[in-house]
C-alpha cells in the first residue's frame, strides 16, 4: 500500500473499502427501500469501516466488522479451516452466537458486543482458533515465501511500485488490479524474479526460524546466524501478532449473578490473559543456494 500524504504510515485496506463504498455504492445505499426509516448514507457506512470520529458513537456496529469477535473473523476462520483441510480454525460458533449479547458500555459510546457467562469458553475457543490458524497456516513457511514473492512481483508490476491512493478519483484504477489482471501479467512473464518464481512454483526456502515467542538470547542467536549466512539470505519475515488485546478492546462478559456485573474476558480466562504475542522470525534463501545455506547453518551451530 502507498504511503499516506500526511506522513502517518501507509494506507490500510479499510480505507480502500471506504473509498469503494463512497464511489460505487452511494446511490444503492441512499435509494434502498429499507433505508427510508434509517437515512443511512455512504459516508455513514464508510465511517464505520474507517473507524473515524463519525463512527465513535456506533461502537456496537463497528465491533461487528472490526473487533475481537467480529463477523468477518468468525467467517474466515471456519472457511479457511475447511478449504485448507485443517481442524485448527474450528470453534463452537453455534454456542458463541447464542451467548452473544449487547452489553451496556460507556454512555458516550453506547452498547458493545459481548457474551454471557455461559459463552466464556466459546469466546476462548475463537481466540485460540485464530492463534492456531496463524501459527499453523497463515504464518506457515511456504505460505510466507509466496507472500514475499507476491509482494515482490506486484512491486515490479504496479506503476511506481504501489497501488494508487484510495481516492474516489482513482478507485477504478485500483479495482482494475483484480486476480485476472495479476495472473495474466504473471503468465506473460511480468513481475521480475518474484513473478518467475510464482509462475514456476520455485519459491524461496526457509533456512531457519526462531521459536514463536523468542527470548532475547534467541533473537541474538538469530542475528548471528543471519550474519554467517551473509549473501545467501534472500528474504526475512517477522511475525508481530497479538492474539488478544486486553484493556479497552477486551470482550465484555455479563455475569450470571445478581446484580449483574460486566467484566472483561481476560478476568475470567487465564488462557486469554496469558497469551503472548508471536514474534517469530524466519530467514529464507534461494532454492539453488539451499545446500550451501544448510552447510553454513550446521557450521554455525557446531561452533556455538
């Protein structure tokens, strides 16, 4: 994604989604028969996607699309688990859905999405499913290698090496970069080395990885090994993934006792409370250099 003009990092995919809503769905939202009672506009919907100030009074709706228990997360974990043929993404979604509640929040922000006390373990299972899918599928070494190649190929193909900014004037240009265009470009030999490796399925190979939650000595060892590999290092990737955010984003749980109390999920679940962020690091080499890289790695550990 391109850098923001205001210097605040790169654009995020939510900003592209908001631009698409404003540019393409304004009339459909405004003229929809069900909208007569609600008066929604494209800007209202886009604000929810962006999480902008206009949406601050609609925390409940925002959490439906971008929260720790949002609909998208529940959907993609089950779908990805099914289509990859693994069990890691499964959780008790039926129990979770039946225990979801609208729980009163601060007066200035309105209700939040939470669960009754009977849904604690179902909410836990959702958090754990996300953890397992990331470690076993989303951050699998081969998938990470293809992410590296796809990013590299797109950087070669895209004008100026990045997508256009998410303005309404340039949204058609962005939407033009669909799967068919990218696959056609790869088939035509575009994308440089990364495009060639994607087309031939001759991806970078992992040489070494740290533990998922490395200690300082693990990171130091990684840096020393990387130095010993030298010019054989083709790419590196680092996971920076927090499975659950405590504090304000914590999923609220409505207690069953009278009077009813509202407490965060991390107060009920020691599993959730003690989950640490994944900071695993991976180092890759080109397949034609793999044998030499393995020799250097073996020599490094022999002398350690």
